[in-house]
């Protein structure tokens, strides 16, 4: 049964994202039918107007928010109806509201409350007095309040105080009042932080925020998250506030209409309403909103870094020696075949305290020769530089490329259930070395086994909303895996899990099927895998590759649903599919307009031509060897003015961190990245980019290095 998409949803999303209504309708329908974002982006371009993954995800996010609002409206309407307070006018207002904040403001006067001061005053019969005072035509308040002094109201002061509490609650629940204060907060609120008295010593890492005030609208996401972390750790007190007097004056303009005694009491209620009710409520609202905004920005940067890391250049199917360096415990060596299978492992001790340099050198030479090693991958952690220099000084019987590989997350993987399941007979040190070697061969295939938060390319990842972070990172991994595609006959369960439409169960079923029946010969065989239905096959097939299978199209990104078109193209050219593939001359003779149908248009046909020219082309670039300056090994070796090679290891909103071959990564601040103004470091650099930098400042005590980017 097809889901009807409300017109108002389409209108709101269309206006927000500046897209045509039909693009929204088609995309939402595909999502509701179970299509994944990578599948829609790659194989349904005609329906979406060639929307990319980012825009499709934005449509999904907005659609889901509107569904949440719709669900909340049902709850609100039922609650008000149960109180017998739902009028036609109120119902129409709620029905036409599609903003969660506005909806909550409408609901606020009807929302069940705990026993407030105003509620107690009402129970004591003071609401009529509050209404009289609110009209502000009473000159003698004591005389007006006297009839209400009875039962629990023991004095005129009690009566007037209770009436003031009721008026304060009315002011707090007034939409105009709340929106007026919101506007002032939006444009004029400051976020301030102060160190908690007596915590100065413990809180040294937050000393920049001991006494700080910044316009909330100008406060960068990383500063706000740093302040909130300091607050959560008990070192800082954070407040968000505009000028109180300005807010009180604004409320007075709305509610105070006379200068008699009742007007004065309303003004007193205004001040109480603002300080006791409105300000804390709006401050909490803006604290949550600014935190969400900062979270969203931090997650965006993290996701972009993760995407670049996952799509880092692979070495490919080469025989690799992986090395996990160490001093006292030695360097763990693993030999991997071209498919990443473990062939041999041992430990050498070339560094102090053993310093068995000669024996270690001979071991490496023998391993390289015996296992036909083509490349060496060295972890960049402790003893990484020393091990690299040791390896570079050895003479080999062949050309061997040497690479330094990021170790981030390798220890997490080596101790994980995934690693134990893969290598139950080996300890964590061997597993870590295997991970390092495999990362060189295919970073994507190896990194999907590690929680993205542990890969080391984010900031404040433990401070942001964890559900939002997981959702964004999972989508990033899924997009990256499907962009590259995977070999159906060699991919691990973890890699297959991220393929469009699969998930853990089907990924395991595919691995089990391979084990029982051998390699897949064609994509159609996937339909024999337990729990693989036609819909799932449609979603996943185009992203799974089979080399040396029954048809070369199975090793391309051409979807099986388009095979008949390719076959017709070949037939029209008086050839077969095998001869058409990679034959530029034949491919250039294809007239695409001849193959346009009601469902397949030029976007898909152009994609097919690209695949025919280079089937299964890896979108990732080629890996390059990098060498640090041999003279720089520790921070004390640095001198201002030095120009050094480096590798970008992390990108933030305020700059990029660069590994220059010492333990501490240097920071290239955004102001030192280019002679022109840039608003985003990602405009200039990318993760793992090889760069040249100049040392500007070295702070040995704080272990900080300031750099300037030279080759942009």
C-alpha cells in the first residue's frame, strides 16, 4: 500500500531545500518503499532529478521531523480535548502549526503542571483578583484584595502575592512575551563562563574559559563544546543571557498599561515572571539549541574527515609486511598475502633496550625475500619514526615501497570481538600489526571494523549527541562503501554489512553461502542466499562486484536491471557485451537517445557508458610514498622558520593538524592556511594530504607547535 505524502510536507521541504515538488515526492516514496540513500542516488537519478546522497539525506531528515511534529500534535490535541478546552480556533491553530517550538508555546497554558505557586493561588480562589489587577484600572489594591482574605489566605499581602504569582504565570505562558524574549536572546544574548571557585588548579586545561564572555550568535562550535565539556566535568559555570533590564522593559511594554497601583503590581509580576520563569526557560531553550547547532557542526566536520579517511588511496592487492613498532616489547611483524591473509608473524628488537640491530635487519631481509614482499606498512605510533629509519637503511633484493600508516583505532580493533573471531590463535599485538598492514592495502575494508569514534579524526566526539553522531557516521560509512563497491567473493562480513540493503544478518548469510558453495559466479546467485528477497537484491546487487565471473558486467557498477540495455547496445553494434566493454571506438558509436525509455533516461545511460569504458573503476586515487625530514624526531629538534614536509591528520573548523614526524601534531590555524580569506579549512586541505609547512612557534612546555601552510 502506497503512503500518501501530505501536500504541506512537500511544500515545506520544497521551500526549505529549494527543490521541485516532484523531486521530494519521488524521493520520499522511494525511501518509504525501503530504498537506501546510496541506491536512490546511484540508480534512480531520473526520479530524483540527480540528487546526491547529501540532498537525499536532507529530505529524509526534514520528512522525519515533520512526522515527529505530526505525532506530537496528536498528543497535544488529545490532551487539550481531555481537558474540555479544545476550541475550533485552537484546533485550527494547532493543525496549521509545523514548528515544534511554536507548537509547545501554544500547548504551554494547557500542559499539565506540577503544583506551582500560581496553581496554589488558584486553589485558594485568587484568580478573580488576578484578572481584576490585570485590567489595571484598580487604584486601591488593598481594598480590592480584602474580600479574598479568608481560609488559607491570611492577609492582604498573601492575596496580592498569590495574584502576582498567577499573573507571572500568564506572562510566562504568553506567546508574544516568549517570542519577544527569544528575539532579544537571538540577537543580543552572551554566553559566559566562569571557573568554579577552588577548582582553578584542576581546571588548567580550561584556563582560556575562566572568565570569558562571547556573543552567543558568534560563538564557534568548538569553543561552545569546550565550554560545555568544562561545565560537565565540574570546572566551569556557563550562563546564556542578554541584558536583563532590556528584557524586562520589553515585557513591561507589552503588559503594563497604567501607572496606578495595579500597574505597579503587574510590573512587579513582569520582573518575577522574567527572572523566575521566562529567563530560565528561554535560557534552557537556547542552551539546547546552541548545543545542537554546535553538535551538528562538529558531527559534519567529523563525518567529512571520516569520509576522506575511508576513501583514502589503497595500495591494492600486494604482498605486505605490516609492522607494529615498539621499543621494549619489540616490533611485531606480520606477512600478508595479496588478499590480506596472514602468512607469518614474528617479533624483532632493533631498538633500545635490546638494540639487536643486526639480527633484526637479517630477519627483515629474509622475510622480504621468502614471502616476496612488495610493500612495508609501519604504524606511526611509539617508535614509528625510529622503525621507519631502520627499515629504510636495510638493503633488499628487490624494490620495496615503505609507507607510514596511521595506527588510530588499531588497538581498539585488536582487542575487539571482531579481531578475536578473525584471529583467535593470536594475541592483540599480532592483530594490531595485521590491521596496520591491511590498512595500507585497503583502508576502507579495514576501517569499517572499527567504531568510527575511535578512528581519531574528530573533535569532541564524546561530547556531542551520541544518537546524532552514530546516525551521521553510519551513513558516512555506508555512502563510502557503496561509492567504492566491494568484491562479493572476498569482502568481510563487516564490509558487506554496509552494502545497500544488507545489514549484519544478510552479510553473514552471504559469507556462510560462500563457505558452503564456493565463490559466486554471477550476481543472480545472490537470490539463493537465505533471506535474500527480490527487493533486497535490487538494493544491493549494483554495489557488489564479481571478478572472473560469468559476465564482465558483474564486475561493474551497471545494475542487473540495465543488463538488457547493454546487451541491446552490443547487438545494435553487431558485437557482444564482452567485446563492447573497454572498446572506446565502439562505445563512442552508441547513440544514447536510441535507448531512452519511460523509466531510463540520459543520467543512467551516461553512467552505463562510463562503466563500459572502465568497469568497476575505483574512485579512489593511488597511494603515494611519503618521507618525513630525517633530522626531525622530537619537538626539541624544531626551530622557528624551519620548512618541513607533513601529512594532514585531522581537520577542524579552526584549522588542520599536521604530522611532521614528531609525537605532537602541529596546528595550522585557519588564518595561516592561505593568503586569501577562507571560511573552511576543507577548502584548502584534505585528510592525509602531503603538505609543506613552516614552523612559526614552538611551545615545548605545553607541547604545542604552530605552523603555516606553504603549498596550497
